[in-house]
C-alpha cells in the first residue's frame, strides 16, 4: 500500500511564498517520477511540475520561473517551493508518484492566494 501525505498549504497574500511537501510511504520502486498537479475552483486538474528520481525536472509554462520542484530520495519526499504567488494560483494542490503504469495521489492541500 502506497500512501502520499501532503502538507504546507494555506492562505498567502499575492506576491508571497509557500512551500508544499509530500511524503510517500509503502512499497515504492526506487526509479520513479514524483510530481505536483493542481485543481483550481471549477476547473479540471492540471499538471504543474515533475521530477524524476535522477533529478530531471519539467514545469508547466504557467509556473516556470516562480515554482521549484525538488525531492529527497532518502525520505521519498517531494517539495514545491512557490514564489511570487498570484490569485490565479489558488487551487487544491495534489502530489503524485508514478512508475510503470502505476500512479498514486495524495489527498490534496488547499492553497489560497488572496489579500
């Protein structure tokens, strides 16, 4: 059984920063991809960023230059540092863990950007 637990969401003013974390546990293949997605209110879930176990990263254009994804392989934890936050970044943020045909999801954490 694989579990992902997110933390770090909350309310922040425009221009502020937040750091999300997602810790994985269970029987996990060492070669995997961890990522972050988000679902804004009334919209579909969208991909934000991914990082391989080797450290290769990819970002959606909407967050490139503002968000940074990183991971600690020893702790099987992925992080998302979010800077220069905008109201349109408001969403429920989900982490993911994938290998082969398997994908696991966290429960989601709310991020609200508002003054």
